[in-house]
C-alpha cells in the first residue's frame, strides 16, 4: 500500500514505540520508495492530514464501514482539543485514533503533553506514527490494539480521553466482542443490549481505564441519546463519567463523510456529579465551536429522561395541558416488511396481466403518497398492489395456476431464501394490514398523517395507527386533522440523522401529545 510506504519514509518506524506484528507485516509488504514525501511533510506541517485522507481513499466504502472509519473534521478536532487542554491535563489518550488527528493537534498545541494513540487498524497506526514523527512529537506512544480491551499504564497526572470512536453497528461485531462488552458493562452494574454499537463499548472502556478527575471529550453518532441500547451510555454519563457538556451538531451538516448520522460531542469529568450540564444544539462544524458554552440543564432532568435529544432541541417531553399520549388510545405499528419489494409489490396492470389481482390488495408503498395526500389517501392514491394470498390456499388447484406459476418463478430466483421470507410460513404470506390512519415516519420534515377510508395496505415505509378504543369517523378525522395541524411541533421528538432526516419509531410516535378521544371531534377537518 503506497500510503504505508510514505508513512515509513516519514519516520513511522522510529516513532511511538515498537511496532505490532500486523504493522510490521504491512511495512514489509509496502513499496520501498515513494516520490511525494516532501509535499506530504509540508502538508502535515501546515495542519492538514494528507496521509489520513489517502488512507480513506485506499479503502472502499464497505471497508470504511467495516472499520467504522469516519474521520473527524479539523474544526471539530480543534474545538475538542482546546477544551481538553484547558482542563490542565498532562496525558491525552486518542481512543480509536485513526490517522491521529487528535494526537496531532495536541502535539501541535502542547508538545510536552504525553500522547497515547490507540487503534485496531495497523495501517492507521502507521499513518499516525508518521504524522507524529513529522510534528516532532516528544512524548508519544502509538499502540495497534483494541481500545475496548486495552489496559492503560497508570498515570500520576490528569489524563484526557479524546476521540471519535469507530462507528461500527452491532451487526458487524462478533460474538466474542459482544461478550467482552457485556463483561465491561457488568463491572459497572449495567446491562448491555446486543444492539449496542462499538461506540458504547468505548465509553465503557474509558471509564474502566480512567481515574477520578480525568476528563474526556468524544464525538459520536447521536443515536445513543434516544435509543434503548443507549441507556448504558446515558447511565455512565450521569453517574461515573461525569457529564459536563453535550453539544449536538447541526443536523443539516454532514459531520462524517459517508455516514448518514447526526453527531454529538460529549464532554465529561470522571467521578464528578455537576448539578448543571451545559447543552447546545445545531452547532455548525465549520464555525468556531465553544465547548464551555451552552444552556443549562439540571441533572435530575437527564436522570429521569428516557430520551435526551428533546432536552437539547427544546422539544416538548411531556403532554401539554389538556392532552394525553397518542399511545394511550392508539397503537402505532410499521407496515409489512416484504423481504423483496420488487417481487411482492407490483404495478396493478402487470399483476392483472399475470392473473394475480385476486391474490393482491392495493398498497401504499411510498411516503410521498401520504405527504401529498392532504389528510386522506384513497384508491386513486396508488397504482400498485401487494401480493398477499390467503394462507390456506390449495396451490395445487387448477384455479390457482397463475399464482402457483409466479411463486415458483420466485423460488427459482431465490426469493424464498431472503431472510424475512425464510422466517415466514409459508414464505409468501405477508399478513399485510390496512390501518384506518397512516403516517410517514422518516423524512426531512415532520411526519404527515392521513385517513385511509379505502383500506389500502401499507409496506414498511409507513406506520399504521390502530385505535385501541372505539373511535367514530369524526373522531378519526379530528385526530388526523390535529396531528397534521401540529406536526411541526413534533420536530425533535424522533431520532435525528445527518441532513435533517428525522425518524419516528412506533413508540416515539405514540409519545406525541394529542387531545383526549372525546375532544377529537372539535378538530375534525372541514372537507
């Protein structure tokens, strides 16, 4: 790999301590000569990260996701390092260092600070070594190892833990890694969900290695603030890691290249329990960021909240006077997941030509169909149908020959081996539902709602609302009219992702404040 050869030419081997076997193997495989060493050195001295950018380009997008390699913008690095150095630290641990942007910024700003950089990717640690070599790092240790299992050497002074932990989702973690995470969580008396990503493990490992008074500053995906698995991080921050500040990056800004997620910066001081935590939302990563600023949120608010993003965004967290939770009388459920939309969702005319209309029902298959519906969807809203034959059909009957032929074609194409299809019996039976109210749940705008008087089925791009108590047509109309009239007030009650995308899981939609059922008629739309 050319980037490794350049790193070696810039002094990677001589900097940061002994190489790991994996680093040594990469060095042996690298080309023996490179021609752009001087320009790379000059760029590093000027504050850039040319080796890190080259390393990212060398990996495919799939490889970057596998490694969780989404590097931090320099403006964010500068702000985080400024905050940490302001805490009077003598050692900085760059956790999941990647190309070493935090370690490099510390070296530029405070060359006498001892730097420890840790990453599981040997190419990344070689790049980090080279950057620190160019910057003339006086006291540094670079370790090619798993930060989650790392035991840091004791330190007499104050340590700061910095970083952008790898954004690796739970399904990419091995059973052994998940077991290690559960063991870590158990040390602090906490459960760890199997859905937790690697970022959660980094918070746990940090507390395991920290001493009273140490500080930290992490930038991560903001998901843990709201999801169930994030309770582990929320518990650590209010009791153990000592949260001091929480800063949500503007959802309209792309913080991490190739990662559609909103970023949040958490500043903490181990072992303290501040009465007031500073929070800010919609930080612009391209502006100067002040991580000592922010509105006050009192600790009890964080301790009792099941979701934290509303505290930053100023969203309503409890029903307003005269309202109740939608979930008090309505169940919200996502539409059916087919496992293979191109097989199960057909154009009506195509289904008719194949003789499949008797086995299909009209279906809403796009959120846009609800967004443009003005509160009511009907049979004219869609030209698609979803295949959903009765479970007890005798497929051997000549009467069902068109369906039998289509299903066999699907089996020949391997549709029945799709994950969801394999877990259904029979594989082609969807059980599609036709809710009285439909709703969007993931868009760059607030959710929209619509009556569904013609009983259209929905796939999983939409939610269905199913009353748990009897509601007459006027009450249903009033509920939809109220939800649409107040939809902008619901912003911030879902989960925010990069680019302003907001997602409402069923339970989050059930938390929306609405009038009592007996008061809904007063909100019925005039149609």
